[in-house]
């Protein structure tokens, strides 16, 4: 017990120190009258739901931090300028469920390669690495990637290296203490534990993988450590309600609108026979977060429409982008998934919020992440709101039409644009 309490005290101190070190106001020098912004984003239609801000604004960034959001900043006050007239300018998009451990998992894509397709400045690796290979993710991927990365540690010590073979058919891979220790040792980067609960991953092990994931969060001592629980074709109908009952406030139900069947071809997810499970509504009211995690097989319009109509709307929009899902007709790039919900009746403000400030709060590691507030990281997504007929398809071949979609135009991470205008000497932060 003493050892556990000591670990928890150490982790709390480490996380607090990291947060304090990240506070930009403590290290930012006041701008003098002749100082220039490193980058000016000029004339865009700025939308920041965190501030209820919508209107034409200029954004000045210096030393990787947003220094000014004003009606008119003269071009002469900037070293470099991005003209955003006629474009939508939002906080840098945050993808809470992605697979960005290339070379070390079975499905990862380099995060920076995804920027032109989805305009993301922050991405979360959803269990690509477990205890055995998380150090490789941190050392070789995070340190060499411009996109800001966070992660869930997989409860299986092998992570997703065995994909497409289910990593929890052999439950011995789910080593609770190893996962807890990895989470504790990487608390600045790791925000919780990932577990996949589909029958084709856990076989007949029932609730045990989820119980181990929850226990790992507890043992880690990391304040607010969350479980990200993947569903989609769980073993039987009753198991789905049991899974929902175990999830705590702040835990994340990802693939929340999956229509994937189990191995017996039964529909066993949160909507069964057209009815939302009472346990799903209870979980929603309790504070469990419903995350889209579209992917290549995990978003069904008919499930989403029924669940939303019956009170279980989404909290976060994420892509579940990986080497397989990226090749599917559903095209689960984050901005395309956002567009699907924009055409399901959600407002632009709601859709942007679910891909910026809300997932940023779930991460909870960087002050003002997911906003355009002064002092926030200089992360900005410039998007085009394209009018005109558009057709979408989910992962069950259900089609819907729409009238508008979002297209990435330019992405700025920590004050540095991907592409032009280039920095000289080239710098990423």
C-alpha cells in the first residue's frame, strides 16, 4: 500500500509540474511596439466555440503561442502572413482516436502525412502500443513528429502489433500492472488505458479485459486516468449493458455508433432492435463520453440516428484513421467525419467543438489546447466550407446526401505552417 501511495504522489507531482511548465504566460515576454509576430493569419472567418467567437479576425502568433486575436492586425507587424479570406479558421483540430504508430503497430500511419487530408494539429494514438512497445512509440515517433501526439496505453502488452489477429484472445497479454506502470511513467503523454471489447478481439473472456483496464487506471495513480473502451460486435446482447455499467464518468465509449455484428452476426451494440439500451442512456447521464471513432467498420448511420434521437448524442468526433480504414469508401478523415455530422443536423459550432475544445479537455495535458485564446498553443486549422451536393457512406453501406462539407486548406502547428510559408532556417517549433 505504501508503495502504491508513493507512486500516486509521485505521479501527481509530475503531472502538476508538467502543467506548470507548459503555462505560456509564465515565459512569454511582452511584445514591444517594434516587435513582429512570427506568423499572421489574416482575414479569416474565425470560429472558436470555446469563446463563443465567430467573425472576421486576424490571429497573431509568436514563439509558438497565440499572442493576439483582433479585428485588424497590420501586415507590416508580421514576419510571415497566411491570407485566410473566405476561409473558416478554427483552433487546431484534435483527433481523439487515431492510429499513428507507423512501423511499430500493425495499422499505424505517420501523423504528419495525415495533415493535408484532415487538418489535424493534435492526435491521440488509440492503443497502438502496450507496455512492451510504448517506449518505442515515445522515443522514435513522438520525438520526430510535428503533430502533437498523446496516447492510450493498450491493456495488452503487445498493443496492436498482431493486427488483424485479436490481441486478447490470449488474455495473458492483458498484464494489468505492466500497463499501469507504463501509464504512470508516461503520464505527460499517456492519458489512460485502451481496451477493445469486440468478440473478434476478446473471444469469450467477457468483462475481464475491461476490468483489467479499469484496474490499471486505478493502480497507475495518474489523476483522471481514463479507459477508452472499443465496442462493435460484443459477444452477446447482455454483455453490452454490463460493459456500459462498468464505465465511469470521464471514460470513453469509442465506436459508440458501431453497427458491426458479433461472430454470430447478431447486433449487440448500444442500439438493439431499434431501441437504445437503458444502460447506454444511464452511462451518458453518468458522464461517460461517447466518441465516434468512425474507422473502416465502426460507424452506422442507422445506429447513430436512433441513439441520437433517443438521447445519446456524441461528445467527440474522431476518425479512427489507419492504413485499412483510410482505404475504405467511408473515408474517415476527421474533416469528412465532421462533415457527416454537419449534415445530420448538428451546427457548425457543435461539430467544431467536438473536434477541438472537447477532446482537448479529455486530454487535459496542455492549457488552452483546442482554443484560440491568447496564450494558447499556436495551433490553427484553415478550412474551406464547400457548398454543393455531396454523398456520404457509412461502414455498413448506408448512404446519406448532404449540402456542404469541410475541406482542409492550411494547417499551423505551434506557430509553424505545414508547407508555405516556410521558416528559414526550417523549424517545427
